[in-house]
C-alpha cells in the first residue's frame, strides 16, 4: 500500500484519517509539531484500523469488528529532510516537514 499524505495548517496539531485501498480500513495519523533548537520536535502516532470478520452465521449475516495497530514516538526533524519513522523490509514510513508557500 502506498499513501502520500500532505497536511497543511498552522499547527501544532495535525490529524487525518485516510481510507485505505480496500475501503474498509483506516490509516489514522496524528502529529504534534513544535519548534526545537535543532529543527522541530514531532510527536507522531500512525496506525491502521483493520476491519475483521467477528462472526458469521449464514451467507448474508456477517458481523465485523475492528483492530488497531499503532506506531508512536517522538523525533527531531529538519525542514525538507525525510525522517524514516518505521521500516518493514524494503518499505519505509517517512515524514518530511515543509513550509507551504503563501498565496
């Protein structure tokens, strides 16, 4: 699954729930961004909410529940530099901070 997410605002809190490709699971993001001597201090929470079959009683009677998996942490980021938050094999989850141009 590839997700490119851009959040814009004045902060310091940024939050988004993205529907994944299967349209039944959510990919929630939560960031708190504060200035720091070395750039920005970012407290991050990135997860996935997966829909799972919880019971099945016939071809048309299926109940679903949801399970949550989260990666949380705090990091120091510099503007324009990618920080890898998590890595799974060859796939990584990265964060890049950038200032938006005012129009």
